[in-house]
C-alpha cells in the first residue's frame, strides 16, 4: 500500500551562474527563511581550521544567523518576517559578494574558536565522539591535536580567507534554500537580482575519507562511561531498510534499558559523504559497563539472525517514516539535506518515494540489511574501567 504524505513541496531552480535555489512555498503567517550552503568544511578546507574561521567571520556580518557544519559543507541559516524577505536576501547577498575580511574580524573569530575549543576539550562526550570519528576514519588526513588546531586557527590572514571565498563561495558551489510566501516567479526574480551575479567559479570536488574502523579505549572520567559501536554506511543505497532497522534497534534498546539510568543513541554519524551507523550507550553513575555492552551486542546479533514480528515491523516502519517526515517538515532542515544531495551526490532523492518505500520494508529486508551492515568492520570505542577487551567484544558481535 502507498501512503499519501503531506510534506514540503520543494521547487529546484538553477541560476545561470550554476547556483541551485530550492524554494518552499510558505504560508503568509509563517516566517521566511534562508539556508545558504557552501561546499566547503573541515574535510576539504585548504588549511586546518580555515573553514571555521571563515564561518565565524561571516556570521559576525549576518543578522540573526547560525551555522551548522557537515564536514564537506557549511550551512548558514537565517530567517525573519515574510515582509522582510527581500531585505534578508539582499543582506545575505551583500555578505556573500562583498564580505568584510579585515584582520580585526579574523582575529576576533580566531579568539572565539580558541576559547570554545579549550572549553570543550575536557568534556567526556566531546572526547569520545572525536575519538570515535578519527578512529573510524583512521587513514584520513585529520589527526585531532588541540594545540595544533589552535595554532593554525590563530595564523590566518585576510588573504587566506579571500582565497577560500574566491574558490568555494561561487555559483557552482552554492545551494540556497528559500522558504517564502511570495509567488515562485517573484522568488526567482529576486534570486536572479541578488544572487545571479555571483561568479560561477569551478565546481570543487572533495576527496572522500577512507573508513578503517578499529578498536580504541579512553579512560573513565568521573563516573562517565561509554560503549560506542559503528559501521560504515557511506555507500548504502537501500536506505529505507536501514531507516527501519535503526528505528527498530532504538526501540529495542529503549526497552532493554528500562529501569536503568543509561541513555542510548542510534544515529548516522561522521561526515557528509562518509557516514557511519553509530550505536552508543552512556552511563553516568559509575556502575559496571559490561552488562550494557552485553545488551548492545545482543540486540545487534538479534537483528542479524532473527526475523522481527509483524507488530514490531509495523511499529518500526511507522517510527522511521515519522522521523523522515519530521525532518522534511521543517524548511531549513529540508534545505540543508537537499543542499548536501546537490553538492555531494549531484541530485536530491525523491522524499515521497523514500517514505513510501519505508512502508514496504519487510522483516526479511531488515534482517538482510542488518547482515550487510553488521558483518563489516566495526568501530569500537569504550571508555571506562574493567570492561571487556577487544576480542571479547568482537566475539559478542559474531
């Protein structure tokens, strides 16, 4: 059975300079929004920390804006009242085309990043997630060194940011997501007026990082302990099946952890273009982590070896569809995902087809995708004391 789903209707427009515009029709009473995504991030930046400094400098010039990072992309999000849509677009256009790259702004940005980096460095969640990322992609050019990162961030000059913007902030490397109540023809005209004269530039490709997986240990910090397992899903195509699998695993872990103080997470983690399925349990009360490693491994093995019941399938399909629907019911979230698809995979997938496919996923499909994912090389991170060793954990996943 196919389901009719009410999600945002997104129209794609390509300007003459190659800039992709994605437009969502908004209600007059709803706010307007802009999501400006450029194809550069910490994975493909010319120098360590340069993309972060550039992002901070531009944010100082955009009003009521925030930024999110995706490894190979950076998205700037802003919004306002519908009546202010043109002025919002003009302001963004001015910053994109004529940014202030004075050394004082660069130094302010660097100082803020350095302070933020030092503040986050000792936090246990920050430590294990960075450790996981660099363990999973151990052959990448990235090696996390706080002191080296800070030194690099503090070294940049105006000419460094000028070169980055001239290379990446060009029509062929930009996707702008718009949510506006204006007619489509008016949005197109305004986009041509304010964005159409951005230089087209050359489409910049990025070198994908290599997944390696591996095993790593971190010391226990206070009572904080973690078990995190991950598998490479960068080239996964049967995504509807994986979405249902993730919803099922999250639900089963939730039930397995009832009555405990542990928290669990099942998510796609890593970078845009290099993604892992990461499953983790966090303890903050100092109790033995081994029973939780047992719970995590047992649920993964169950997915590989056992067909889910009809009731479990119905619940998991519904949950997976609802999560995808929620993502695409928000204009800026939808715009960022569309931008990644355009910049990283040369085209957006059909969300209607994706969600409808979710309702067709069978128990056999879930078991097959579990076998495909969970028999590949895992990434294993454990923080704590007295936990199982690498061989014991791998044996529990077999």
